[in-house]
């Protein structure tokens, strides 16, 4: 145990030296598309040589471990881990082609069950404005002298903010037929409310609507979440009415309701409508067909007693 603690202290000191002596300006990285909560942001290109098999000389990233290679926009904290070869004191993480730099974080102590390789773990956050589609995450090990080895690549994918069945990651997967989406910009309890053609209300408290017409489809349109419900903040700040199958014909009236302002004075919102369309290659994708925005002030908060503010009418 004493040896392990000494190694960890030495690695932390060497990591600090690498970060301080890299000659690059350290920034907070808050505006970056990829953020590592337990890392230090460094401007400039990811160090090391391009991925190759077998890797070149120097320290290397020997393993990458993650429960999923899907990096969801706005995801608060995704754990990414792995191991590096002995001699590494830090690893650097970036998404190829995105952002102004990379994130540097120290390695842990040696793992005797894996040839004394050094563990590492990154707590990753993904920005909401990252473009959807396949990406390549790159990680590289760095030694005590600041020398980086061969980068290791991990194919990942960023799905759309709209629930699209991961169509942005795999275009052979069909997206929903249509989505009505509400987003807002502050931690308040705001609800998407839709009045169906037969007058029934679809909202977070009544998330499913089964049409009376048996030909309208077997999967009812469904609201996917009650975000920030009663000010228990999940900070997703998005609710979607998802039509897995083509909507039943008629007009759907869209409202936005401020259930609880959660101590805020105002909230800005955006409502968008997207429909399934065919691409030139024959694959299907969700395409936004209309959008509108507005502001809800604290005096409109009603605890669900009203439908809320009328926004638009969507005809299918």
C-alpha cells in the first residue's frame, strides 16, 4: 500500500509538471464541445502521433473501457476509462476535428493484475450543440518528460438532440415518423402540452394518446419525459412528443406551460416540429419543418391548472 501511495503522489507531481511546462495556455474549456470534469484543458492539437497498428515507440494507451460509445448531447457525466503502459504519468483526450484543444488528466497507480499498467478515468461531458453523427475519440499517453506516444482511436457517435432512434449514428435505422419538441434555457419546470384532434390532452401527466381511429397506428404518440418535474432538476430541459408511426390526421394544438418557475423570473423556450423524410440515398432522417420561440414570465406559473401559452397548430 505504501508503494502505491508513493507512486500516486509521484504521478500527480509529474502530471502537474507536464501541465505547467507544456508551453500552452491553460483555459477552463467551458465552451468546448467535449469537457472532462477531472481534467485540465490545454489549447492546441492533441500531442502524439496518429493512430497506427502496432503503436509506435513510447508510452501507449493499452485499453479503453466504456459502457457505450454513444455520447449524447448535453450528457452530464459519462465515465470513460482504461489503462496506459508503465511510464505514463498522464493521458490526453480529444475528439478529432472538434474544439480548440484537448484535456489532460493523471493516471492512477499500477495494476498488478494487468502487468502493472496504469489505470485512468475521465468524467466526460458533451455539449448540446455538437453536430450529430459518427466521431472519433482519441486518447494518448504522456510520459514524465512530456513525450506523447501513439494516439489510440475509439469510434463514437453523437445522436441528435431529437429522439431519432440513433438514426444519426446508423442511417439504416428508421427514425420516428414525427417529433414535436420543446426546449428551454433555464432550470424551471416547463411542460409541453398538445391537444389532439379529438380534444384529448397529451402532457407529462398524460403522456400517451391512443387515437380512437384503429387505422391511426398501433403505437400511440408519447411524451418521453417530465423534465425538471416539481423543480427536481434534471437539467435536460427538453420534452418531446414522439410519433413512432405516422400521426393520425387532423390538427394538433401545441401549448407551452410554466408549471413552476423554480424561483426564476422568466424562461425562454423553443418549439420545433420534425418529420421523417427520405434522403437522396434512400435512407430516412428527421428533418425540422418549423420552429418558433417565446418567453414565459413568472406570473404565468400555474401548477398545471391551465394548458399554458398557445404556440402553434400542427396539421398532419
